[in-house]
């Protein structure tokens, strides 16, 4: 088992009222169980099949966060149990999540992913696209989805000011929609910050961080 218990406990106490998502992608179920025994309940995964397998194998009071890029044709596999989908980046996906929520007779919580990094490779909405989603007349009719906040990933860079500015921009966007009061849209969550940049994210107003390698050690698989 490879959990950095010391680091985890330190993290837990130092960020106290901020929700900590333990990013367990690529990690074996034993590592998740180990962290579960320390009291952790929120886990993040970014591959559908992997998350489904782990959901089936592990205790049912775990809150599963889908943090990867979600294809519309895969929503149905996680819809019965997912706790929060972080990477929603199109209205088509919003509609599909609502449809699967309806089929499963539940309301599925989501965050809209905003493109804040300079890299082309990171997914997410720009400001206009975000406007379009919140402004869509159809949105208020979707009764089986709830948009609870925004999520973003900063650039992969050593430059702390760049990272800080990107997080600050996300928080500004969040504030500009905080007044929005549709039954199915109430912004409460700003999901930003990973192992390398969570301190900056918290300074810039994050209330949910997604941390993997700091807790579980470096992932050996490239690109995951
Ligand atoms: C992998 C991943 C993380 C965690 O990354 P670490 O650097 O291991 O903390 C957080 N968010 C997303 C979207 C990820 O894919």
C-alpha cells in the first residue's frame, strides 16, 4: 500500500474547511481502502470504467467525483452513483446528464469546467460559452441536473503568477454568476487546485481541491 499518511493528515488539518478530493485515478483499491480507513470519503477518478469498477468494489458511502473529460455516450455508466461531475463543458453534455438523471430518478450534481490555462490541450468553456449555457432558455427545464459551481485547471508551469492569475480569473467568473438563482443552478463550489498548486488555489478562494500525488505518491503511468 502506498499512502503518505503523514502528508494526508497534515493536508486534512491545514485546509480544514475546504473539501479535499483524493484523486485516486490509477491507484489500486487497497490504497483507497487505506485512505477510507483514515476517514476520507471523497475520491476523484477520471476514467469511466475504472470508476465503475472501484465503485462496485468499495464501500457505498464513498462520494465519487468524476474529474476527467466525460463523453456523452458514457454518462449512463456513472449516472446511477456519481456524486459530482467536475468537467462539464458543453450544453449537449448538460442535456445528457439530465436525461440520465431522469432515468435513474435522481438529481446529478455538476460543475462547469472553465478553460483557464494557456495550453490548448486543457478542456473547458470560455466566457461566451459559459454565458450561453446560463442564458439558455432550456436550462431551467432540466430538473435532474444541478449546476453547483465551476472547475478549472491552471497551466502546467513553474510561474506562480500565471497560475495565480488563472485561478483569480476563475473566482471572478464564479462571483459574476453567484447571484444566479435558478432552481437547478446555485453556485457554491469552486473546484481548483491540485498537488502542485493547491496553496495558491486556496489563497485565491478555492473551496474544493483535487489532490492525488501528494497523498498517493507520483503516478508511474505517463499522461494519466
Ligand atoms: C490527476 C488530476 C488531479 C490530481 O493531480 P495531482 O497532481 O496528482 O494532485 C486533479 N484534477 C484533475 C482534473 C486531474 O486529472
